[in-house]
């Protein structure tokens, strides 16, 4: 029998279980040293550092850009595009897929100011293809305007392409690469789309802020089959001077 105040009762026999229980109760309690206590907050902060450093990809917004005000009664958006072909499509891995970014561009920039016609914004390509060493992005949209009888009043087409090197196979690195590629393609598309709309539909556009300069000419091409390239440039570029004596 165990007497916790003074050892074992007289005449008692001590079993192995009783000896182990006595040792456990009388063993000194481990205590943190002063050095360990000071380092503990730093260790906890280091453990949570990876989560705090995870990137936060904000969805794109284009409402700060010049509005394209069309004299039509309504504007519809056709975003029914789906990937085609046997190529390795990876656009769905982007934090904001190109299809969503193009839809946002139309929502933020196109404004119907009233009229008898109607406009339709159609997404014809929103693909990113993965090759062994590169991501190959291709965006194509068109804006069609027709009157109530269906007669075409205007047609504008914009296409941009870009590539970006593959910098890693880690899922977070893939997301970072695709985010940067979509961001750069959408920067190009906003310039190209505005230029093509102003060129093809100037009679249907209401005046915008005169302080905002019109977009300059950029490379463009009418829509063909998905995956087609970009043409050499806008028509009407001046020819190089003849240096022949």
C-alpha cells in the first residue's frame, strides 16, 4: 500500500505497478527554459508564414477605362465558347479564366444609350494551350449591331495572341504564370477592341470624354478559324521612304 505522505505503509509489499505510479507522481514537471520561451513566438510565426504569403488574385475590373456608348436599345453577351480540339487546354487553371475576363470587359465597357437597334458581343476564342515550354494564349471577340429587322448596321472584330514561358510545375506557379498571361492579353485586348469598335462603328458611338485620347492602330485580323494568327497591322500605314539615289 502507498502512503503518499511518507512512503510505504509498514509491512506492505510494493508491486512493480505501485513503484511506477510513485515515480510518475514524484517526477519533476518539465519546464521551458527562458531561451525556449523567447523563441516560441518566432517559431509559431514562422509556421504560419506560408499561409500569410499565399497570393491573392483579385478578379479583373475594367470600369476605369473609357466607356463605349452605343446608340442601341440593348447589348447581349454570348459567352458560350468551349475549348475545341485535342490540344492541352489549361485556361481553366487560371485564377480568372480568359472567358470570365472577356465577359467582364464587355460588362464594364459597353453601354447601350438607347435606340432601335441591338448589339451582340460574342466571345469566339478564350483559349490557353500548354506546350512543353510555353503557354499559348488566344482571344477573339466580335461586336455585331443590327436593326430590328435583322439588317446588319456594323461589325467589329478583335483578336490578340500572346505566349509565356512555363516557369514551373508547382500548381501555385502555374496559377501565377496563367494569371500574368491573362492580365497581359486583356491589356492588349482592351486596346485592340476599342480601336476596332471606333474604326468600324464610329457613326453609332456617342462622344466620350474629350480628354481621353483615342486608341492608336494595333495589329488586327478578321475572325477566321480558332487559333489563327494576327495580321501584319492596321491598313493605311505609311510606306518606308525610298532611299535609292
